C-alpha cells in the first residue's frame, strides 16, 4: 500500500488511540491508588494526599515545557539545569530584597537559555539532543560559578506563598499548575502556535512546504520551555526556602518520565499537557508509595528508568501499529 494511502488511515485512527491512552492512564492511576491503599495504612490520609498533589504540581511545572518540545519531535535535556541556574540567580536577588527583579531574572534567564537552544537547533542545525545537552552543562557550570559553593536560604514570607502557601486548604503550587495546564491546553488546541507544534512534530517537511515558519516556531517552543523552567524555579525555591547550585540536578529524569507516562510520543505530533499532568500525578504516586514502603533511593531511580523504557517501548509499538497498512 502506498504511503499516500497509509497516512490518512493513520490519521483517521488517532482520536481512538488518544482515547485509549487517556483511559489506560486513568485505569493505571486507579490501580496504583488501590494497591497503595492496601499496602500502606498511611496512604489514604489528607496530609499524604496534599503531599502527593504538591509533588505532582511541581513536577508538572517543569515537565510542561518539555512536553511542548517533545511534541515537535525534539528534546530539551537542559530543563533541570536551567531551573537550577534560574533558581540561583533569582534567590540571590530576592534574598537581598529585590523581589520583582529576582522574579524577572528567573524568567529572563530561563527564556534566554531556551532561545539559545532554539537557535542552535534551527539555525545552527545541531541535533536537539546535542544542543540541549551542551546547554545542560553550561547552565550547571554557570550555576556553580555563580554560587561558589554557597547556599542561599531564608527567602521572604510573601514570596514563599507561591510555593508553600494554601488557598482554602489547597496548596498554591497545585492551583498554579492547574492554571498553567488550562493556559497551555488552550494554546495547543486553539491557537496557530499550538497547531504548528503538532504539525511540525507530525511532519516538519510538510509543515515547511505549506508555508509555515518552522524555524521561528521552533525557536518559540524552545524559548517557552526555558521560560517555564525559570517559572518552575520560582515555585521550587519558594517551596524549599533555599537555593544552591545543585537544585535542578535530579529533576530531568522525572520530567521525562512524566511526559512519557502521559502518553506524549517521543517521536512528535501526538500527546499534550493534559496527559503530562496525569503522568506527573502517576509518578508522584509511585514515588510516594515507594517512600511509604521504605524502598531505597537507588531502587527508586531504577524504577523511573524502567518506566521510561516501558513507556517508550509502548509508544514505539503503538506507532508501528498505526502505520501498518490495512
């Protein structure tokens, strides 16, 4: 069967496959809740529930920007490092009393790193893996140089509200993550940029031939990823009330795991931030459950690695099923 005939058949089946992904994630979420309820008497408590929601919200804030990049069939390995650099710069300024400047510095530094990634990938024609991996080390290096081994702590109480505050018993990071989810979901499905992201991820050559400014759109997507990393940095340091050069070192693997668990294809064009939010919640439940059951840290890392491999394998098998001639 020709490619011209196979592609429409693939596209015609995408809504059903997306529905299957959503249902499978929800079923998996419910099974995890049931299993942990039986295994630990401390799981079904309000305090633990709030802790899981807060952790999932913080995870989503970092994973959301990565989702946008992966939808274009790219990757951003620098999100954790950019978060760390933004956190250090912002905390240094905020601790000196420059609250507005510190907030702006986190957003600007994150945006700058993201735009550099976008320029390297598009105009420099460097593969996204290499470009963002290089930015990862640059951001980490700058963070270590900036901090000089010091730790900044004791941020203003007013600022800490966005990371540690509550509104009607709900953690503020959860409300922030919910608002971001709504904004990004509408952006992906109701705007030209959102439709461009899916088109580029599905077939960048076709998008380019149709007159779409692919280069400009990709730079914007990487810039958004960096901006959201800077925004996540503000919530993180407000939550932990401190910042050091290693604050983002362990955040990349969970971010990728949340995106994969949410059903966003690493091959681009399929998925979305709603799935990533579910993936972040599943990941938070898994980590929370392992902590409650006393699972050692290195086993937790192994579990997250296995989650990524299984998710990508399922994604690849699903992709093979989609393009198989009927």
